C-alpha cells in the first residue's frame, strides 16, 4: 500500500479548544457549487454566485454550529469547487461531563457526509468531496486576521486561485 502523507499534526488532540482553518475541496476540483462572476466594466469586485448545491453546503456549515453547541463558525466562504472555514471548538460553552467533544475530523466528516447526502437527494448523484481536508491550527491573533482576510478576499482572487481550474465551470 502506498504511503500517504499525514494530514494531521502527529500527537495533537483535534478535539482541543482552538481555532482551525479548514479547506475542503470537491473531488477533481469540479466547479459545481456555483460560480464567480468577474463582471466587467463598472464592477469593482467579483460576485460569488452559489447555486443550489453551494447553498446546501452553506446551510450544512451553519448546521454544524447548531448541531454541536461547542462549535463556532467564525468565517467561511463556499467557492465554486472548495470551501474555507474558520472553526472554533470551545468546550467551555458546554458541560463536558454531559457531552463528548468531537474531533475536527469528525466534525468535518459530518459536514461532508450530510452535505453530500443532501446534494445527492437534490439530483446531483455524481457529487463527491475530495478525500480528507486541509487544516491549519490558528495560533495567533495575527494568523487569525490574515486567514480571515484571505477568506473574505477569496472571491476577488478567484482568477488567480490555485484551486481554480480553468475550463471546469460546471455549475448547475
């Protein structure tokens, strides 16, 4: 079996209170969650236009914070073929004796599973997420600000985004 690169920090407890920057990609980076209209003359900024599948993903991101009271969503963006989220796990917001705090992997797994199921039920049977996800532990206020700004500016940087594969704007 091929050795895979470890995605998570070895020995780190991902159910620990912290802020996490998460990126999730659609399989093959297919642009199926919407589009970015770069517009033209008279428009200063591109407009992010989520389709029904992107709106399902957005609803599931918000669902995480409602479903798990120790989860806070600080910022997110649903792009045509990927999602960026700042997720906080805050065990102080619940009585830990009553509830087991899920790991970041379990939370993102719930997001991916439930959004996939709803997207399939809405008619896009071929939809799937790329295996795993990328995360970064946010360790400072400066890092948080930089990442939050990155998320906010993602639509306007779409044309030069490394996750933007030209010719794959297959949004429905």
